[in-house]
């Protein structure tokens, strides 16, 4: 197909063609600015909510319709940076969470060595532990621990439980063990939107003990977006930033197909969530992920998958914008 307009129209038809993420080429991470990765892993959530491993396939299915220029940033990321879909992390022992986490780490070590900044779709939230075991203190982070911009309904710093239904490095534990490993600096990290169903009155205490900067959903509603964004920029500063976005931070009316739904208190609407993500704009973003989508619970119009793709697009665009700026400085 040689006509550029017809080609553009066909590429926007998400049901047509090879479903790579955002119609990017399927290539390795070498020579790429951004590596798009699928992490089809569910066993970090124990035996519950296990259809999260279907998330990468669902996002690939609809992501072509998200392929567009970023009007607010005035950038076309696909033509401003080298971006490829590097495929999925392989899990030959998919029901063994601890094996899967180490395979994630090995996969991302190769991406880090190639100098490509990964933007990933999960999978349950345990994948962040595997990813940051590779990126923390790595090449992209220039041997420094990373700073999290963490949007979530839950802390995932549950130190009082040593495993979740057999999963040690589970979706509930990575915020703690990465800090113990020195891969993340909690004092320069933000946890925003927490509103989970607490089993005890001190459910936030482990995050405070580790030194995370916590903004609960109630605090966010009192303080407002502008103030929280200002705090986020100050805390993250010049550190290597990793964005991890749990779709359950969104209100269930916005993203119904997620694990561990929290319907008892209003979550973020999409504009609020995007506003918080953009607090990292211009900062040293070394990667990001979107997690906890359950496509088998999505509405017929795939709204949760589309929303996940939109969040990924924001991360991709901010990294692409940084790539353009870096290229301008070096030329």
C-alpha cells in the first residue's frame, strides 16, 4: 500500500493486520529508544484474579486505534523516537511466581543493556518487582536506585504478610523488597491514590516506615491536582523515574476490567490520572508499566483496554519528548 493517506487509514483499523502494540515493528531492543513489552503474568496475585496474563494480548488488539499525535505535547512519538514492540516475556513455568519474577528480571536486563526505555503492559502488579530488579541501579538509572511514581489503590508494601497464597515476590510485596534491595529510593518516591479495603487500621504504616511519600485518595481530594503535582515534581526531582500505574487507581466506572476493584470510594477519573502522570514530564523517565487489566471482565467496547493503551501513550510520549530534547542537545 503506497498511498500515505490510505495507509494511515488502514493502520487505524485495530481489527486489521498484525497486532503489534501501536502498530510498531516487532524487533529487538537494540537501537531502540523505547521498547514496548508484554508481561503476561498472573501468578503474583496468588490464585485470585488470574486472567491478568491476558492483558498484553488485549492491549495489542485495540492499540492501533490509539496511534496518533500528542496534541498537548505537539509531538508525534512514532516519528520522533525509535520504538518497537519487543514481544512478551516468556514464562515456561507460568504457575511458579518466583521463577517468573526472575525471568522478567533477566528479560529486562537485556533491554537495559541495550539502552531502550521499556514501557510495559501486564500482567499483575508483581511484574514491577521483576522489572525494577533489572532497572534499579542499572545502566538506564546510571547505577542509582529509581524513584517510583506509583498510582494505585493499594500500597503493595504489605510487610506483615510473608507471601500471598504462596507467592513470595507477589503483587503485594514489591514496594518493600525492592527498597530492601536498594533498587528503589522510597524517600524520593510517590504513592498516590491509595484507597484500598484495609484489613487493619495500620495498613498504610509499612509505606510510612519505608519512607514513601503517600497521598491517599482522601488527601488528594482535599489538596487537589495542582498541589499534588507540585509535590511530585519536587520529590522526584532529578532522579531516574519509573512510573507504575495500577488500573485500579481509576474509578471502576472508568476501568471496570481490573483486579481488586475498589468501589467504596471514588477513584481517579482519567483526566486526574493523566494529570498526575504528567508530573513526570521532562524528568528522567527510564520506564513505566500499566498493570492489573482483566480482559475477560471488560465491556464489549474494550473500554479498559483502550484506557490502558491511552495511559501507555502518555508514558511513551513523555519519553519520546525527552528523546527529541536529548537529540537536539547532542546535535
